[in-house]
């Protein structure tokens, strides 16, 4: 399992000639790091009288952030498996009409799976972006740079995951499927940019 590798092993594998882990796995791991920073900031905010007004929300962020970190780590392997299914479908023979039909029947669902996997990563990263913005604005100011770093990492992971989804969408023929997905991607990017803007504005204000 890729997620069970040490950091050094994962980075060596990432830099190798192997197709996986690739951009999707790197995005998932980066998102998990962002989630870890978010929960660190939340834990350094909770239980302090100065932040009693947001105590309940901070505790919610801790629970959700922990869950997202774990799911994103798992997504490193999920995304690799989805990519492997696409590669297996592309490798199917296509000499006869029957083989071509079988290959197409296997390829299109595999491409959809390889689209949905990074989109799930992107959605998780969007949630992390929002939490990072909340904590940058109202959390412990001693951890403001960590909240800002979480926001930047979440944004980068989301954008990277979106790239992986888009490259697969190019090969999917069903416009009834691809059209709504493109719309969802645009919304993901727009909301993420706003959350990142909020977080970085809070960081800059508190670093003055």
C-alpha cells in the first residue's frame, strides 16, 4: 500500500518512472498534510478561554479534519487503483470489432472512475480550505502561519486533483456525464479560491 510507505520511500517512488503514485496521489497526500495542519491549529485553539465563543466549532473541525486526513491518505491508494484500471483497459486488444467493443466497454467506466477519484480528493480539500480560513480568521493567532500554510496546501492539492479529473474527462464520450462534471469543477475552484483568499488575508493582517 502506497499510504504505508515511509515519507522517504513515497518520495522515491513518486520520483521514479512508475506511473503511480502520480499527480492524484501527490494531491491526496498534500491534502492530508493540509488536514493535519488544520487539526493542529484547532487543537491549539480549543480549551482556551480566549476562544470560548468558537469552542464548539473548533471541536467539530478537529473531528472532521481527522476524518479527512485519514480518507485522503486512503485516497493515495484509491486513486492509484483507479488509474491502474484505466491503463488495464487501454492495454486490452483491439484487433477485431468484438475486441474493440469490449475495450470501449471497459475503458469508459474506468475513465469515469479515474475522474471521480480525484474529484473526491478535490471536494475533501475544499472542506479543508474552508476550515483553514475559519481558523485563520478566528483561531489562535500564534498558529496563524500554520493555518495559512494549510490553506495554501489545500488549494494546491485541489487544483492538482482537478487537473487529474480533467485529463480523464477529455477521453469520456458521454457529454451528459462530462457537462455537469465540468460545472462542478468550476464551482469547486471558485469556492476554493475564495476560501484561500480569506485565509491569506487573515494571515497577512495578523503578521503586520
